[in-house]
C-alpha cells in the first residue's frame, strides 16, 4: 500500500496518456526492490536496495537518446540490465507524463557502461525505433574566456579560488607565437559537477569581471573518453606547446634521441604534432622521457593520442533528437537540471540552396548589435569559441575537425552542365585523421549554381555522414 501511494504521488498514472502504466511500474518495483521517485522533471529508479557506500565513480554512466515518448522504465530497465547491474536509471519527464526522449543510466562499474554502449547503441526498442547510447560525463570543467594574456597559471588559479569554490586546477595553454603569454582563455577544473555548476551560475551573468575584464564563461566541451582496451593499442603520441617554427624533422630527431629509429613519421599542425611509432612500447617509453622536455625553447607536453572511431561522439549526438522543441540539432546532455548542453550547430542553421530551404526548423535570424567608438576589442581564436557561435556548416566542419585533432577539411570543386546550359557545381570534401593516417571523402548527391551553396551543402553532408 505504501508503494502504491508513493507511485501515485509521483505521477505514474499520467504515463502512457493515462492508460494505467502505474501497474507496470509497481510490478517493476516489486520485482527489483528498487524505489522510483519523481523530482525536478526526472524520474529516478534506484539505487539498488541495500546499497552502501558512495555512488559509482565517474565513467559509469551512459546517455540514452531517441527514446519513443511512450516507452517507460518497465520496458527500458530490462533492456539495460542485460549490460550489468543498474545503480540508477533517470528518465527525463514532461509535465504531461510523457518522457522527454532521453535518459541517463548509471551502472555499478565502468565495464558495464562500456558494454551497454557496445551492445545497446542502435538497439531496436520498438519496431523501426532505434535508441542511441553513448558515454555520459559529469562535466566538472568550465571554459573561461577573455582572460588577459599576460596572466600566469598561478594568478588565474588563485583568482578563481577567490571567486568560486571547489577549484581543483586551472589549465592554461601558452600562446602559439609568444610562449610567455597565454591564449586568452583557460579551463577551470572543479571537484564536482555541482561545484562547476554553482561557479558557472555565479559567473555567467556577463557582468562579472576579473582584473577589470568582463569574462566569457561556459561549459567546456567534455573530453572524449576512449576505452582502456583501445588505448592499450595506441602507438601515437600527441605533442603540445611546440614553437610555430619547429619542423617535423626536428621533432623526429628529438624523439629518436632516446632510441634511434623508433619513430615512423611525424605530422605537425601549427603548435602541436602527432608522433607515430613503429611499436607501442617505444611510444610509451618516449612519452615518459620527453614529457616536459624543451624543444627549440618551448617546454612540451606529451600524451598518448586518442584514436577517433567511425562511431564518434559527434555522430551519436548529432542523431539524438531530444525533443520537438529543441533549439539544437546537435546536443550533448548536460546533467545540470537534466537539460542538454549545446555542442554543435543550431537547428536554425538552414541555408538557402538554389533558392530552396533545406529541411530543418526556422531560418537562422542574424543578430547584430551597435558598435560604439571606444569599445575595447579582444583578439581571439575561432577555436576558443563555443560551437553555438557558428551558423555556417563549413565553419562548423572546420571547428569540428580542429576539436578532433584532424587536419582541416579539404574541398575539391567539380562542375557539369545542366540541360538548359547552366553551370552546376559540386564539392568533394576530404577529411584526414592525423592520428592514424586514415582519410575519408564525402560528396553530396545534389548540384548547386553558386560556389557558396555548393560548399555549404558539401559541409552539411559531411557533418551528417561523419
């Protein structure tokens, strides 16, 4: 009777359009011994009965997208239990009683979460309805922009500790051309997602200043997680903080010093590079020896490169449609309040292609603001911005390639003639993965009459098929 009252209080009767789904949820509670509580727009199943100690560590949770709106825990939990013991299942709910199309599943071990991703991504939950499953991370890192470039790491760290709580570390990258300065932005690591969320709330209004500068604050893009089994096979090193003038030959010679002939090749882009080794054990040994060494006057950072798979986070998130009213065609779930964080291009990116609107929501509305004389302008890199600042697919593709440590996209223009004599254009896009040397090409199946439309269409097509 107590469980029935608890179920009714949590609004189970609203599910499935009021068709009495509370009976199925009560049966699930009776069978598993788990409790179900609804609060703050989400329904929580768990933790397991008799659980003692802290929650499972970071990396044990997966994100589930594209859930049909009339599917609930009684169908979902048995599916996800196949991968391992569930600590907590959080289904995002509408006030109407329907689910919001996505959920978070926390397992008791990281291996179970990885198995869920491998076995349940693209699982057919209903005939013709496939769910998406990918890693979910408690984002504990904030991006802080418009920082004075002369400020050192220690100064930034001390200042952030003064104005926010729970600061663990500050990550600052040297300027590519002047190593005595920073790049005008930093990443601040907090001890928990809650601490980061509270700091963001305090700093986000846009009026907060550090050293007399109004700073930019947003969630940092989560670091891509690669399973341990894959990382055990990596034999490529990622080298950061190189001088612009340092050549690939110099890098190869420096990394060959500790053991001649172990480096297969080097690929350098701007102030970072990938060093490929013939054998993994030599790559690991070189990483230990070379990290923190000086090359051409710059102190370098050396780590194992993270491979990029075809089933990349981009593709999974691009296909996750959270809700019909979602403002983002591409979203990454942000655990604060159960809302998603924009990671990609806005759904309003709807370009005109030969006078026709591409499929998608309302046309992008350009926002402009008056520029007053005397207003201070700060030089920044495009790659330090949040991706929501981009409305062009071509710019977004370039940004995405940079974030994944790929070479910039290469565009190859082709033409043909229509029946009425018009010149029709088409771009082929080539994407090279620097880390493993692979390359992929993408070519849309439509022609355009202008170069701009052709390039935008090719970029959109590439983003959809990466």
